[in-house]
C-alpha cells in the first residue's frame, strides 16, 4: 500500500466517525429542543432534513474535488444501481432485518444487557412521533452509509483489501456502537452482523443507495417494534424458554437462511451487471 493510500484510509475513517458524531449530536440537540419547547410541531425534523440535504450535497462532491483525480462523488459512491440488482439487494437486506429482530430478542432473553434506550412517545402527537422516528432513521442511515460504507470502506476496497474491507469497516465501527449501547458481547456481536450485512450490500452493488434504504427501514423497525419492549423481556433463566422465545429463535434462523440465499443471487446478478458494462 502506498503512503497516499494509507493516508486516504486514515482520513476517510476519521471523517466518517466525525460526520456520524456531528449528525447524531445535531439531531439530538434539535429534537431535545423541539420536544421541550413545541412538542406538537415537529419543526426539528424539517430543519434536520435541510441540514442532511446540505451534508449530502457536500459529501457527494457538489463543491469540487477532494484531491488528485478522486472526487467526493467517487468517495461517496452513491451511483445508480440496476433495477434487478436493487430489488435483490433490498430483498436480501430486508430479510436480514427480520432475522436480526428475532436475534436481538433472543439475545436479550439470554443475557442481561443495557439494551437500547427507547424514548417514551406516548404523550406526543402522532405527527410528531412519525416525523421524529422517520428523521432519526434517515439521519442515522445517511451519515453512517455515506461515511463508513462510502468513504471509508470504498477506500479500503480500492487499497486492495477486497471483501475483507467489509470486516475491517465493521470492526472499526464496533467501538462507536459500544460507546452508546454498552461493552457487552451480545450487543457487539449484533452490531457486527448489522455492519457486515450493510457492508456486503455496498461491496456487491458498489453503491450505498441500497444500504441507505435497508439501514433506514431497519432503524424504523427497531425504533418502533423492538427496542420499546426490551424492558418487558425476561431472562429465560428466570422464567424458562416459552413459546415466544422459540418462535423468535426460529425467526432468526429461517430469515437468516433466506437472506443468505438472496445475497448469493445478488452477488451473481451484480457480477453479471458489471461484466455487461
């Protein structure tokens, strides 16, 4: 690896971490202020959408080259994906989300973990809840996919790592997840699987567009249907493994298998698509 290649990996990794932290911090400040001052009017979602649009324009190269022949647009790699490839990418990612939901519940019932703190929206208007959850999912998806799967993983791939770039990116993100979710093995394993899946989507399609959709949908599923119920889940060592536990275990296994088959088909189609270009 050349010195320029090594430097590119370092700065893209640092940039990805910084961008994710800034987006998360800005959104947290906006939603906190919004809910404290005017909870009935979700103005924070609109303002965040404008900021996110400006960020996307910047990282996508609207304001010129990064250096040499490589532009921000090249680093972002948010190009067009053929329709058949896109459909299988969304299918593979969607099936994996269902598997991950089952896995999360199983892990929560096997090991006592801090879990993901879910906000209480019961006292808020429906429009505020919907706007808040949608923007939280979109902001998280865009910042992480653009920074880590676009800039950072793309740089790793171009440096010759190939498929190993997916694993390196997932491992690089693990400490960031642990800072907010806790340094416990079930949570670390869960997020490694999440990041490996999203990284594989970017690697096979050579675009972060499918990953943004899958990532955002996944966050919506967990924000709305999984994490709010974590406090009510009881360890199997205390109450035994009931039908619900085995159902979620089966869910994780069956949908992970279906997702793997979809990823195999995605890989074949993506390879053919690149060969035809």
